[in-house]
C-alpha cells in the first residue's frame, strides 16, 4: 500500500489531527533552533512569528499559574500541551470538512 492510498483511506478528522500535530512540531523545532542559534543576540524579531502558534497555550497556562516561561521544563510542558491542542483543533476542522464533503456526495 503506497502512502497516497494509505492517506486517502484515512478519515478527515485524522488527517486534520496529523496536520495540526506536524504543524506544531515544525513551529516548535524552528522556535527551539532559532532560540539556540541567536541566544546571544536580540531575538525578538525572529522569535515573534514562531511564538504566535503557542500564544493560546501560554495564555491558558499563565491563567492557571502553572508556567514560568524561563524554566525549560515549563517550556516542554507548553510544547506538549500545544501538540494536544493543535491536534484537537486539526481534528475538529477535519471532522467539519468530512461532514461537508459527505453531504455533497
């Protein structure tokens, strides 16, 4: 079974969840790498676009009083919660797309 056949056999909600998960991982890796490379310089201009996907999670964790942005373990917690959050958002969007496409058939 090729990847294309495998992908077509999956429901839309799963495709959306995988897309959200992959997108979050890409942004997380870029944020981590750029932060390491530019750690001694002013990184605000480069990090701002990469932080945008994590703002809802940061906001939620700060309201709960769980996160201290300077601590690495809290940043890992933020990344894990973001993975779940964006997978859920992707699954919801994929589910809606699947419902719309099934009504057209």
